[in-house]
C-alpha cells in the first residue's frame, strides 16, 4: 500500500542503538544509521527524527531496557544489600558478555563524549547517568551508591578497552569484598542491651 511504512520501528531503533553504541554519537553519521537500519535518509528523518532526536530515543531505549534489569537486581536490597549489589553487577557483566551487543555501555560512552555533544544531548546523557545514580541511592547510602556507580561504569570502560570476562569478574569480586563489611552492617540486627 502506497505511503505505508514498511519497516518495524523496534527493529530500526535497535539497529540505530547498536550503531551509536558501537561507534559513538560523534562518529555515527546519518549514512551510518541508514546502513544500520536499512532505511534511506528521508525515512530516517520522517520516521525516527534527526540525528539528535534518534540518539535520544536510542539512549532512552537502552536506559529503559537495562534499567528494568537493574531495578529487579536491586529489589532485594533492604533484606540483603550485598546480594543486591552483586546482582546489580551481574546485570552489567551479562550485558558485556552478550555477543549480540557491543562492548561497553552506551551511557558510559556517551557521558565521556559530553564535551562534544550539543547542550540538549549532553544534558539528556547526564540525566541517563543520574537515573542510575538515583536507582542506587534509593537502596544504598549516597557514598556507597557513588562507589557502585563508579565501579559499574568502569566495568564498561574496561570491557571496551579489552578486559577479559575474568578480569571484570575480579574487579567485581574485589569491590564486593571491600564493601561487604559495610553492606552487612547495614542489615545487622540491633545489639541487645
């Protein structure tokens, strides 16, 4: 039928997200997005928006997809914060190990590019990182949340730099060992007097 879109929006958005994730915002051209999605330039603009709009849609898609998994991991933090933080890191390690996704993290990669992004895209990118910070602060003290956030983002950077799964698991293990006394104290029963 003439005028009817002949593509699947979710498939196109996933392909664009992978392209931005793999190459970064600055290194991704509309022609790259066209090749990745199979759509011509005019279809991209008319259906998905300009490059900034499409990037923001992809960043939100990425944050929602993994945000749900992080929320589920942290859901048991009140009862066992150490296990919840372990599950939180497991989400990251599973994403990094997934052969169907690029190394690293779209949020971490985008935050590192903030100085080169337009003000609106930069602000939205910082907001994506702040959402992860808020997720952690909802279940951990502010200092612990910042530490876990920093380690989580470093896992993405280290994977992009070629760290092996064993090296990444070792980073998590050392972090959990270091945090264990503090996290276990947060749920210890009060001393009887």
